[in-house]
């Protein structure tokens, strides 16, 4: 018998019929003798609907009131799921975040979990109840309802699992695990039975949408055994089969998993490139360019600067596409004249493609294989950045799919 946390996404909670199926699945685990805590999302589309309603009244919604509204989707879900469990003869109780409580800071719409009190939950579990806790929401020190940012139910589930020192946190979703890359682009993409937490963190921050990044950070910090698996299998499939399906996020200490050198190829079109041309090559230039960008609260991802000739250099960096215009305005404002730059050039038609793998730490030649593959496809690399376990390149966005396919093949990712 173990303490297990299940998380169900909006699709799984999408209708009363689906909620009954979730209840069947949870009942199966409960019948096997496990203590069960379930963290569901709002019914699919519901959070969007609620936020749209709020914006009809107030286009730039007040954060506190927006959270008050947005958090209700999950409250409906927990009530319905607890009822569905009871209807199947399983004793269950639902809680909103403030009732547990799940304590957060007061950063409305993107609050961070600070602590979770497990007292009440433990009493219910000891009494044999299934405990159903809202995802996405918490309460600040003043008693205001907060939400954790879109996709935040993943983080709620992992945090609850950490607080309860659960044996495992199972994240049921509409894909059956984490893939070597997006199967819509590469049909040969393969589900990974395991991925290390560091790789998962890179994949999540590089554009893979399977888990909210913060949930992965939480899993890493508290060493929560987390598994991503399908909610689309029949709810009554044998538990032994279900329990080992999907993708398990592993920790490096856990050497039981055979590790490939490269685990996956991530990509996104979320960024735009900005180049400041012909800036004087002298100390302080990077700061004079990026300082004002940071002051405008714009995140910078990749940066390159070359030493040019005649004391001039070009300085390029990428920002999120949503902040591209704002960044250009900042630079065209005081910055350009302040540093006597030649011109500011922008290019939103870029894509970032990354190769991720923990094996890079101990294998050489990964970068050269990546660059050779792209060169054989005639794809020009505009920028490069690396970390210990990933290499990212910026290329023209029309070549993104070609690059992903070629790299997937070159690194042999289609083979098990
Ligand atoms: N319901 C919230 C959202 O749509 C949280 C979640 O589903 O994870 O973002
Ligand atoms: Mg989600």
C-alpha cells in the first residue's frame, strides 16, 4: 500500500461521462489498497471561458478578482469528481486550495506555492477517503485566493505529492508520455520510458508543452517520482500495466534506467531576433544594450556578440515574440543614440531547435554531428547556445521542421 497522487488534465475532466471514467480509474487504485489524492484541472475550455468573461468586464483585469474567477473552474471539478467517486461507492472528500490550505505568495495569476499543510488530508486518508484537491489555486497570507499560472495544476499535483511524501505522482494527460520529439512533425518519434529530470526541465523550457515548467522544477527539488501517462486508456486496464506505462521522470542517482546520449529534439517559434549593428566595441556595451531591456521586464534568451573590425561589432539577442515590439521600441529610444549604434534590425521569422541529452556530459561530437546534419540540409545557423546538456540553434523558421526531422534521424532517435 502506498500514498499515490493522480493529476487529471482538462480533457480528462471534459464531461460528466469523462469524470465518471476518472472516478473508475481512481477507484481501481483505491481498491488495490492505495491511499489516493487526486488533483484535477478545470473542465477543458473552462478556464479560457472564465478569463474571457472577466476581460469582457475589464480588459486589463484586476489580478485579485481575476484569480477569484479563474479558480472556480477547479472548484467545480473537485466537487463533481468527489460525487462521481461516491456514486461508485468510494468515500471521497473535495477541498479547495484554501481549505487544505495550499499557501502561496500573493503574486496573483502567477503565484508560487510556499507550503502545504497535510494535517487535514492525512486524517481523511487514514479514514480511507479519497481526497480530491483543486489544482491551480491556493491562498495567500491574507486569505486571498490565488492561481498558479496557466497549466498550474501540474505544479499543484507535484507539490501535493512532495508535501505528502507520496510514493509517486501520476500525471494523466491526453498524450501517452514524453516523446523524442513531436510526433506530428516526426511520425517515427518514440515515447521515452524514462527521462531525467534535468532533461525534462530543458524540454519544458525549450517548448515541449507536456508539463508546466514549474512542476518539473518542483519534482526536481523534492525528488518527487513523477510519471506522465495516458488518460485515454480504458479505466479498467490492469493496474500493473498502467503503473509502468508512460514516461517516468528519473533522477540521475537512479542508475536503473539505461540512458541514451540524446533524449530528444525540442523546438519552438516563440522567439524573435534583434540585432544592434555597428556598435563601438568597448566595455559596457552589453550592459548599455541589455540593461534597458531588462528594466523593461523583457527576458533575453540567446545572446551573441562578435568582435568586428575597426572597433565596431554587431550585437544580437533573442526575446519572446510577444515582447519583440516592446524591445525594439526600447532600443530605438534612448539606447541607439546613447551608444551610437548603426541601426537596429529585427527578425521575428526565426525558430529555435535544440538537441537535449544528459549524455552530452560524457560524449564528445554531439555538436559537430548537429552542425554537420544542418549543413548537409543547407540550413544556415544564425545563433548557437549551449548548456551542459543541450545545444540550441536559431535558424530561419521555414526550415524548422526539416531540421527537426534531419536531427531526429541523425541521432538515431527513431530506434528503441
Ligand atoms: N485550469 C488551468 C488552466 O487551464 C490550470 C490547468 O489546467 O492546469 O490553465
Ligand atoms: Mg496541462
